């Protein structure tokens, strides 16, 4: 975010609350590979992006949280410790405050103004950006040092237990730990990561199909339950497994008769996707363009056919991006929880504009929908802006 927009946000906060505030920022994310593997204690390879939620915050003298959303144009007031859900946008910031207090943090009342340019329902984790920005702000206002891993876990707990979406740790973790120009290879069981530098001269083009999904009530929770069923069934032959992360491809094929065809396909996606995460990290570091493209294509097919979280619009977008063997496109796949949202395309930076100009009209001609297509860059994780 540039200085002008930060100053403008501070002016809006002052006009609403009559005091000065501090600006905090947390990014959205794009996942390059490793879809639905996080809640299976597996591996993911996301990058924080330069679309972000910003929160302006100032302490209050009472125990109230006064939260204004610029996107919604509404204000919500609650007391610290209030656990009443509204099933609206306010559950995200209120749930974070509730979760931080459960984790032992003493918080102060605060005025909060929330502004985000991470599109909702696009598969870029607008919810995690809000959660992490609010959590960072509440901790800072209360005088606590920010432990990024602990913050990520508190935000995940808020989304799981307060909002009701059974997400894994990936979104909140990368929003806290992102690094400019890089992806984050995360072990979702150990909660350890290493930074994977993206190839120089390559840009991420995010293609929002404009097909929306409601992750907390849709197929996401169903897919998680199907994975858990797979673990229960496979444990009859593999008693030491804790999650699908512990299952090899040989294990799965040897014991597939324990599973229904549907549960077998769900498990096959997770098992093969975990392997692809490591292979893509190696390919990015080696600048192996052929391997990058092949792995992203394999991942998309697996999500489409085995995990069934793609949709016709996402399939069209990926096909348009990779059709005719465009030599400037390294690879493309859907990204995010699925059932709509975005595709990510890795493309040579010098040809990104041409790709965007091609994809927009071609996608609209094929679907009748005007997509949002933009270039994004890998960004740093959450922090103070002023």
C-alpha cells in the first residue's frame, strides 16, 4: 500500500472516531499448489499477495470493540468476551478477539476501521486477511509482542469455532509469514516452513471467475469430512496413521478395497497433491519451466476429477490460459477452496499484459461472465504500516 492511501485511511478513521489510529496490514494469499492438504496435516505452497486488508486501530477507555467495515458500510459494537454470533461480517473480527482471549491474552477495548481490497469469494482468503489484520491490531493496541505462529493459530481457531468454517492453517499462516518475491513451503503438521524464491521475471496473474462460493456452509466442510472418513477406514489396515499425510500412494492402492470409489478418489487427490507440493518447490527453485507446467496441470486435473472442487468456469479459465502451448505461460491451475473463485497463472512478466488482454474477452465469450484479471506480486506478511 502506498503512503497516500495509508494517509487517506487515517483521515477516514479520524473523521469517524475523532482520534488518530495506527494502520496494520495483512495480505491475502494465492496458493500455487497443495489444495485441501492443510487440514490433512500435509504440505502447501502459498504466497502472500499485494492485495490486503488494512485495519486502523486505537485503544478505548472501556471494554468495547467498535468495528466499522468500509466494504460493508456498517458499524458493529460489542464487549470484549462477547461470544454472540451474528452470522455476518462482524463474526470475523469478533471471533478473533474471542479466540485471543481464550488463548490467554488480555485485550483492551478498541476502535477499529477495516478496509480490504482482497475480493470476497475469489479464493484469495479475504477472511484470513481480515482475521490476521484485526488480531495483529488488537495485540499491538494491548501492548503485546506479536508471536506470528500463535496469532495464526488463534485466527484459525476463530474461523473454525466462531465462524464455523473448518479451514486448515494455511491461509492464516501465510498471511503472517509471507515473504516478498517468494512462496512459503509449509508443513501443516509441524508448523514449520521454508521460503521458496519465485523465478525472476515471472508474474502471478490471478483470474477471478466471478463465481462465488460460501465456504462455511458449502462443499468445503463436506470434503474435510470425506477425508476424515478415509482416514478412519484406512486405519483398519494402517493403525499408525493420524491423517492422510501419513498415507503413501502404495498404501492407498494396497488398501483401496476398504474405501468406496468416492472416498478413494478424495484420498488419492490428497496423497498425490502432497507429493506435488515438494516437486513444484524444487521445480521453481531449479527454474524448470516444463516441470512447473506439468505439475500445475496435474494438480488442476486432480482437483477437477478426484476432489471435484473445480467448476466449468474455472476449467474454462485454465484451458484458455494454457491453450495452444503459449510459451510465455509456465502453468495454470485453480486456487483456493474451490467451488468457484480464481485460477492462478504463472507467466513471463513481459507478457502478462498481453495474457490479461486475451483472457478477459475470451472468458466472457465462453461463459458470458466478465472476469476480474489482475497481476499480483508475492508480498510480505502482516505488520504495522504506520
